[in-house]
C-alpha cells in the first residue's frame, strides 16, 4: 500500500467483483443488440418501381438509423435554350422556401429538426436535386416535405428578390475568389459546346436577374417538373415504405403551376464545336494579405470524350485517373497522386508551374476531358506547349504498372466514396434518372479491371481527332493563338509551330 500510494486504494471493476455475470450469455433486462451483417448481395440491390404517372421510385438498403431521400429532376441549365438563362440557378436558391404547407424556410427547418434532418438543393447542367437526410422513422414527413417543396413552392415576391440579391453576390464572389476553377469550368464548357446544351451558362447572367419572375419560373416548371422526368430516390429505407409514401404524396398531386403538359421541352443533343474563350483579367490582386498568391495565368485545354452511357466511359475514367495531377504545393496527402503522369512529367520537372490537373466531365450525350494548368504570365507559351504534349503522349505506350495503379486507385476512390450515404443516394438517383437501372459497385469494378492499354490508346486516338476547346484567364499577352494550339495537338510531339517560337 505504501509502495503503490493512492493507486492501491482504487476500486476496479474486474471479474472478481461480479462473479455471477457470464461473458458469453446476454445480460438480463438489456435489449438485444442489432449488428450490421454481411448479407447476400441481392439484399442491397437497387430496387425501382414506376408509378402510374411515370414517377420512378428507387431505393437502396443500407444499415443505419438515418436515411437520405430526395427528388431528382431531369432539368438544368442545358434545358434553358428556349428560356432566359439562369432559371435553374434561381430554382436552386429558392429551394426549401415557403410552400403551400409551410409558411417559411424556418418552418421547414424546424420540421426537419424534429427528425434530426438537414436539407440541400443542387442544380447542375442536367439535373436538379432536392435532398433530405433525417431519421428513417420520419420518412413520411420527409417525403411529404419534398413533394411540397418540389410541386407547391409559393415563390413569393420577397423570396424572389432575396434570391436576386444572393445571385448577384455569388457572381461577384465568383470573379473575386483566388480559386478560378468554377469560372474556368464554365468557360471550357462554353468553348467546347458553343451556344448549345451543356455549353449554356450554369450561372444566371447579371442582366437576367431582374427579368426572371414568378411567371417565367412557372412556365419553365410546367415544362420540366413533370412526373416522367423525376426520380424519388432513397437510401437506408425499406422500398415498400418509400413507394407507399410516393403514392400518398406524389401521385395525382396538382402542381401550383397547373397540370398541363409543357410544350417547350428541349431535347437537343449536345453538339461539340471546340473553340477558345479568353478573359483578360488582372490577377495581381486576387489574394491580398501578408502572403498573397502570386499573379498567375490559368489555361484549360479540353477535348470531347464520350457519354457516361457509352462503353468507352470506363476507359476514359481510367485515363483521367492515370493523368491525375494537382497543385504543386500539396499532393492531398502522403503520396496521393504523386505517381500520376501530370506529377511525374509536368510538376516534378517544371517547378515554375503551380498547377496541372486533369478533369473528366461526362453527360448523357457527350463528355469533356480537360487539363487545367497555371503559371506565371511570362511562361504561358511554354505551359501550353507542355500541356498539349501531354495530350499527344496519351496516345503513346501505356505502362502496365501505371495502368494497374490507375485502375486500383479508381476502384479505391469509387468504393471509398460509396461509403457515404448521400453519395449512394446521388448515384442511385442519377443512374435511375438516366437509364432506369443502376450498375452496382462490383459491376463497375469488374469493368474497370477489364480495361487494357489498347482501350486507352483507342479512346485517345478518337479524342485527338477533334478540335480542342480552350479557356484562358489572366494576363494573356504571351498566349499562343488558337490555330497554333490546334496545330500543336495534331503534331507528333505536341510542340508549337517553329515560326511562332521564333517570331512571337
């Protein structure tokens, strides 16, 4: 006791204190524990039911107390050709405001709070998604709320005016932020698909903010917010319960804008044009402070890839992972991405480049593979030459080790992302919206494993026959002409024409 001090006097719960309690038998009076089990694969297949009005109900079982449920609509900025540009942006900001049942956004949030719920709306080029994550026991309330938000929004004058202010602020912020990626993404799409479908502006132009009112929104909603263009998707709930709620709240409901079938549905197929969009901008004061970001010029070069419905989508996804890249200051974690081509061939060899990243955007009828690079304005010409050379090298030999690494990394990223319930929800909803079915993760992994070097070479050769799309932002004094970039992409080594280098 003297040697151990106070520790000797402490009482510990050991086996000797409770001699009658067994470690192998259930404790008396304690509810039986429920554990997640590795059940058969069929138990977790996506189930789809089509209601009488054409609405599709899709669900995916997942262990846990919470669920994610939402409505996805086949609607987005690509469908605004016959309307004012920016309607989808407005609808995204107006989501979860007052409805026929709920007097304000606060009422909606209080209702969700009772079930530990949160809500969100995201509008993209081809889909608008209303989603709620909440306790699965509140499914009835959640589906009722989603139906009201989607089909019965009030769109009051006050809410529309607040949305106008929010959009103006967002547009100002977009042009001031140090990270130009959202702006460059808009520019590259506009260059690749000039004045059509996915090339239409995702953000509302400033001049349209005052033109969009309730009548314009109702006209658009009557065309695109129809049951046959919607999917009610849920993860973490029983399929029969979700179908029952859908019949109760989404079948035979009269929308606030009327039930007449819209006549102005845009069914245009994306037309790839290629081209260049340049924005001369002083980037010297983008990030002020004690350690400001240096002035950079940003270039994004893209080529048409393929739709996510085509077989070549998987080889393109592997190619994008093989190119990889990122910022010169961080690899996103220990070793992550450090063996991709844009790190090995570009960032590790040309230390004056601040960024080189590959992106792959894919839609129902087209796709775009592009590389974003940034450097000091005085080195723009060399930067463009390096990036075009990387495009040319894609069609060359593909090492077995780098291909296997890219495939493993793609499968790993896919499975890691699908650990998240909201990600599974979006995957279920988007796939069912586009194809009425869903490829399960193990099917996708099998397709990724089958990709061969010849597949990569085939899709790249096909891609290089197209005109490039180019987006350029910043000081563009030394930017090569579009014709020179196009000529470099068609050359064997990706170099800019010699005459340009001599007399630039």
